[in-house]
C-alpha cells in the first residue's frame, strides 16, 4: 500500500503532464489517485506522516500540508493519536458547489441513478414561487434514486427550467454535466438542511428501516445572472453522509 503511494508520487514527479511544480500538491494528487483506484480502501489508515516523509524524502511540513487539503475536502479523516484514515462515511463539504457524481467519483465510488421520472411538464405554483418562474412555463423534472454501485444513498427530485435544459434525455447520469454542456452550470446555491425520519416509501428505496435518520435538503442554484437553474429536494441517508461546513469569524 505504501509502495503504491510512493510509486504514484514518483510517477507524478517524472510526468511533465501533471503540471504540479509543488511537492505538496504532487503528493496530494498521488494520495487522491491511490484512493480513487481503491489501492487504499475506505476506513484504512494512511502511512504515518513520519513514514511518508521518510519514504518520499519530503519534509513533514510538506506531507502535513498535502494531507490537510484532503482532510478539508472530506477524503481523509484524522483521529487524534490514531492517525489519518480514508473517510468511510461520505463527508461532503458544504462550502463547495459540487454534484453527487463528482462527490462520489472523488472517492473512487461508482455513481449511478435509477430514474422514476425524466420528463417535461408545467411548473407547479410552489415551484414557480421557489424558482421565480412565471406560471405555466415548461420545466424538466427528474426523480431518481442515487446509488454508489449497488448501494442507494439518496433520493432526489429536481426541477430545471426547460429554457435552460430543453430535453430531459440530455441528463444521462449527471444533471450538472448536462447543464455544463449547455453553458449553464450553477454558480451559486442556497441550501436548506433538516433532520427527518425517513418515511416507509423513502426508507424502502434507500434499503434502510422505516423511520431511520435522514437529511432532507433543498437546494436552489443560480446562474451568474441570478436566474434559478435548479430546485432540488433530496433525502440523504443519515447513516452514511456527514455534511461539514467551515466557519470563519468576520
Ligand atoms: C447533489 C445536489 C443536488 C444536485 C445534484 C447534481 C446536494 C444536497 N444536492 O446531489 O442539488 O442536483 O448533486 O448531481 O448536494 P448530478 O450532477 O450527479 O446529477
């Protein structure tokens, strides 16, 4: 395991295409790559800072800096006195506007969706209020269960104005990828998160017992010009996800 990481680090040092002049960024990429390739499994420990520094002929400050970035991204977790581990629960930083697909790929997991609905219809009064749309306009609706491989993680209902995404079949696995291709990927979002007990129907879809803990999240995302690009209601499994926010004093 350690040798795979050392090999990957040395490969990046030799690879001119990696464009990573700083050692801590090269090491960060190397750690990310071995996690994505599942050479170090979730829950398993990374070699200690001291061992990594010695094996790679780097200073401990450099190793610490490389690791700190991945802890912030939620890819690694640190337990006081025990070391650094590949995150087992999915830790989702709330400060970055990322998609389900990106979050899972970054952890070497295989995101996929099962669609219950992928169609076009008329905006409802509630959606038109939330999205600042005129009554009667056309919207694309997606209702899907989101999986990592065979494991269901979340249920999502998304609404997107049809003038931004005219054809629902443009969404294959990732809504954000489809929006990106049309030049309207969200740039900013407002998110509301609350704890819920999962209903029998949601629990069945997520393969957990009825009344298990869940997180109900509403996200309204905006384009640069202020138009709402998505209104998504999600129910995430509370036993797998941690949503983490970084706070600053002014
Ligand atoms: C996340 C977002 C959701 C967005 C989706 C796009 C949260 C709570 N929700 O699940 O609002 O629509 O990603 O993912 O993070 P996709 O591009 O993989 O379809």
